[in-house]
């Protein structure tokens, strides 16, 4: 099974770079409009689109590109931008290391409703004035990035934080949480990290509770109170999302994917997938290829 292409570096030209920003129109010209293959990033990506035509595929969902859109792609998500003409806007990429360097707590990113690492990732659709504010922050970041300003990363980090706060306020599912981490917030972050590390081999709530040195009941109560679903639901959603990614973006068979995701028997994987999606893996793959 061919693996999904993964970009490790924030900036291909600078090995140690932790942040980068480019204009979408410059990227289009550089690649002569050639569409990149579906790929993952090991870092955060923000697309601020003033005007575009085409589609943006994130995991197994496709969104129509248009004007005044902002996309947020979390590390590990598979995505592909398919432009039918030149787009205008900005693409920003940054790593966890950049957040540390620019004194942005990792808990700040966790408190936002912007980067979803599974399920639906539709674009944010700000109104014209809201988009102008976001684009203004992005232009300041772009100008700083290409300058020799003193404490450049701290300045970029300040504008990035303002940009993300503006976007989160537009999203307004929940208010931004206090940056003072509670034990519950710490646990959720640690739980997500452990799941992301072990979900291909371990599927039980008991395993993850053990890794976190708490009881399964405590883990379930905390996860339910913070994200609205049980720990088991979260683990299973993570597995289903990856299964869909592999079915959609690779040439792997259902049998190969079953073993890749820790199922002892392909039949068990098929039953699990159908239970959660109401469709078999083969039919899912076929439906996506025909979409």
C-alpha cells in the first residue's frame, strides 16, 4: 500500500524554519498551475482566500473554493487544493516549535474551535469587513516574514494570535478558554496525543486510561464533559477518519487497511466500518472515486 505523501518541513528551502507564509498567486505561478497530489503536513496550515475557483479536499470531504474563505488544516489531515484558475490570498504554515518560540502556549491552539483533526473541516466564511481584518493581519505577517525586523518571530506570533482570535470569534461555537490550563484541559490534550500515537494498535478505553494513570470512568467523564463524546467515541472516530483517509487517498485494499489499523481480521474491520458509516469500505471507496 502506497503511503500518503507527508511534508515534514514548514519551509522546503530552510531546514530549520518553523513558520512560512506565501501568496497563493505566487505558488500557482511557481508550479504553473499544476495540482499537488493529496498529502499530509506535520504542522498547522491556514489558507486565507480572497478569491479562488476549484475545490479543497480535506480528508474525505470536498469544499468549493470561493471568495472570503479561511481554511484550517491540522497536522495529520490529508488535503489537496485543486484550482481551476489562479487563486489570490495567503498560505501560512507553522509548527508547534514556532508557537513555543513566539511565546504562544500550546493550550491556546487547543482552546480554539478552528483546527479539527477529524471529521468535517469546512471553511470559515467571514463577512467582508471581518475578512478585511483577517487579511490585514495576514499582510502584516507577510511583510514581517520578508523583513529583517528585530524580534521578527515574536511580532509574527503576535499578529498570528490576533488573526486566530478574530477567526475564533467569528466561529463563536464556544468562547476562547482561559489560557490558565485546568487539569481537565491538560487531560484532554494528553488523551488526544496518546490516541494519535497508538490508535493503529490500541482501540480500548482501558488502554488509554492506563497510559494516563487514571481510571476508565474518570477518563470517560472528563472527555464527555469537555468535547461532548465519550473516550470510546473519540477513539472510534479517530479510527474511522483514518480508515476513510486510507480508502480515499491510497490504493490500499480493505484487507491491507484492516491490518494497518490494528484489526486481527478484515471482516472485523468491515463490520466496524459499516456500523459507523452505514456503508462497506469497498462501497465507500467506490462512491468517493465517482464523486
